C-alpha cells in the first residue's frame, strides 16, 4: 500500500468520523472545531467523498486481493519462484553373504544360484556348502545440486518391489521370503543400525548432502519354498528401486534366484 492510498483511507475515515461526531457530539465538535453540526457534516462528507472518488476502486481491490496492484491497476497474484530441489544419488552395489551371490559388470543384476534337496526341502550354496542368505550392500552418495550448502538434506527412498514373490509349481505356490511379525523378512538396515534401526520391505534415509550412507538389504529365503522350483535355471526374478521423493530420479536393480541342481535332476 503506497502513501497516496494511506492518505485516501485517512480522508475517508476522518470524514466519516466527523459526520458521526457532528450528529452525536455536536457541542464538543463546535467547541473543538468552531463549526456547528451542519458544518461538520458538510466537511466530513467532502472528505469522505473525495477520498472514495479519487481512490476508492484501488482501495477496494487491494482489500479483496490482499496485495498491491501494479502501476497499471491490474492485480497480478504472487507466484513463488523458489525451486524445490530433490537430490539425486550415486549408488555402488555389492553382493555379499551367500558365496555364489554375484552382481553383473554393469552393476544392475544380482544372481543367486542354489542347489536344492527336494527330499528335505533345504538349500545349499552353489559350491555345495551350507546355505547362507544373500545380502545386498549399497553405498549411497548424495549429489549436491546448484546452490546447495553443507546444511541441506537429501532423502533417499528404497523399496523391494516383490516382497510376495512366489515359486509357482504345478500343484501349489510358495512364498520366496519368510514372514515374521507380519513382515516379509526383507530387512533394510542403515548403518549404524543402533542409530537408524530396521525397516522392512521399504524405507528411507535422510542425510546431509555432504554425508554418504550405507544400507544393507538382508533377505531371509524360505528354503522349503525355493527348493520346490521345478526346473533348473528357471529363475524367480524380483526387483528393488531407489528413488527421491519426487521420483525425478530412480535406480532399479533386479535379482534372479534359481536352482543349478537338485537331487531330483541329479544323475
């Protein structure tokens, strides 16, 4: 609101007050101003009328819009110009735990071979040693965007897309992952675990743009289910995804779990 509008509002209000005072407090008005009731009413009407005539439209528009009209008189709503940034990340994945668990050279496809005992319905690792569940390790590094400083945060989301993956057989279907406490045992652990805790199936982590973090995807394979895969080298394929809040950046990895031998096929 500029100085002209302030003066016009004051004139309007002053005129209205003078009219009211002239009617209801004519003695005091005459004593203070030296004019009678009719004089006060006439002067008040002139002030109020002039204030409204010269600036009433602009004043009303300003009150309706809650902002100031530009010089041309047309109100233009305020639009924020600040850009909301959503960070991107670089990720370095590693396959660990199970000795046969590997990741390809492009670092996008995890492979987990197994040997099945179809009588006991248990698994061994590919080298015929005792089964150990596979783990995925991801080192997540935020990428600073233009204008960022050391106090800005980045949030990375991660989720296993197929927690209810199945082994399909001619007679029934079996869940690949064990379940406990209402959760499929696909557990995301951000290190140090004592600080960040465990998140099942999906989760997120916020960090300073200057601070990488490491997250592990620990899977509990249901050996009874996987041992029932009917054909060797017929994989159960699953995926997991990292992304930012706006989904303007994402990275997806696939995982193939398959048998290379079972005692049903062994010769």
